[in-house]
C-alpha cells in the first residue's frame, strides 16, 4: 500500500499544482472512510478495545509533547528533527500508530506533504477509526495550510469520540482557522456547558460573530479570505505555527484581526509577503476585506499597535510624498488606478486603522469616528 502511494505521489508531482491539489482532495476523501481498511465485512473496522486503544502510550505521549514544544529554530534544525525521527522509528515495532503520527508531524515541520500524508495514512491503517489519529492528522494538515481537509479530519475525530475534550478542542480550532465563526461559537457553547473551565476563545469569537452580523457576512464568506491566506502561504512553502484572532478598532467600527505566526525571521521578507497577499485580496468582495485583517507575524510577536497621533503623522507623510489627499488616494484604490507599490499598501493599511473616515459604512449601521 505504502509503495503504491509513494509511486502515485511521484507521478502526481509532475502535474500542475491545481491538479495535484485536486488529486489530494480525492485521496483524502477516500482515506477518511475507515471501512476501506477492513474488507472482511460491511462494517467499519475498529480497535478490539476502544477504551484501551485511546489510553496514552507513555513513550509516544512524551515524545509528542516534546515535539510540540520545539521552537522555530529547533523545528528547522536537522539534527534535532533527526533525533526525534530516530526515536519515533524505534517505536515502530511496538507502537506503529504512535510512531507514524510522530513521523507525520516531523514531516509537516519539513513541509514534506507527501511524507506527512504517508505516515498519517499508515497510522490509520494500523488503527482505523481512532479519533486521536484523526485529530493529529488534522493538526498536521492545518499547519501546512490544508484548512478544509484539517476541518474534515477534526470532524471525523469528533464524530468518533463526541465526548473527548481533545477532539472537540481540535474541531473548535479547525473551524476558527477556516473563519467559520458562527459554527465555532456554537461549538464553544457546547464546550462551556460540559467543561470545568471556559474556553479561551469564548469572548473573541462571540465578538467576531457580532461584527459579522453587522457586516452581513456568514461563514462561507469568511472562509474565502482564510483559504486564500492559507493557500498563499502554502504555495510559498511557509509553515504556520498557529493562528490568532482578536477584535480591533473603535466601538462602532470594529474588524476581525487574524494573525498568522509563521516561521520567517527576515522582516523585509515578512513585509513583502504581506504586500503580495494584500494585492491578492483585491479579488475578494470588499465587505470581506473590510471586515477581516490578515497579518503575518513572527512567532511570539503581537499585532503592531501605534498611537493615533503616530498614524496621522505617517498618513501626512504619504500625502506629501504622493502629492494627493488620502480621500483621493482611496478613490484611486477603489478604481484600481492608485500606484501599485509597497509604500501605498502601507498607506492603505494605516488608513484602514481610521477607515471610518475613508470608506463607505456597511449597512445597517453607520460608523462614526470615536
């Protein structure tokens, strides 16, 4: 099975990127059907003792916990990854399920999509229907920007173990990453009714849902910009450590800020990625780009926050440099005639911070400057 998959992937790499993605989606749908692993009857195969199968294996759990704590430098350090890989391979005989999950996570760090799939599929072959295998597969897919597939496997994990907190937590994460705030809000409500502690995303997701209602945006609308960002970074072979969410702006003119912590240290390269992505978002409906602000960050950093006075001073500098008012600049941006430069993108981002002055208000509410 593994040899056939490897040959299939080798041939697929010769095809255009769009075709590769479509093949991958079909294969993922196939692997999600655990009944394909057991052809002895018409019922999906399952572990003989599900409760025992879900108990954490000490060596696997310890190794996986250490792997999750790796910093950005360690995740790109070959000797470090080779050490984890060697330890994982030593578990293959006694715990192939755990070993392949660790090897799949390591492959994700290396941005090796084929190997990541191969190991997680092998884990599923040894433990068809295991919810935690589905969950860890979902996490690897999310790191590499396959957000819809990550959601699919998070759903399979939750369906297999609806009362397992880790599976519900991964489904909450997957819906949030894909911009499905309404569904995420519903799942968080389920979490809060059953868990001892309130979910940490409770407040921000509730506020995000409120803002989306004002803009008349649903989960399908929001998914467009989140999938675009994930695909954009995936095509540039950029690993996403985690995605953050917050509500920005003044009361009456809030928007949803989404931060992507990525493994890039070069500030100029980070800004260039932000600029390139900003140009791509022009293809989306304005109501979506006005509500969602995607920002790429160094791992562990925070969103850039400057005072109103500093913003106004910088805007004045751009007006003088380009010899036009901000109103004229925004008109040109809407018409597609403004200079397409790195600096003008920065100007537009600054104006967006005080955009209640420079853009049309969404229905049904009129934004006023605080």
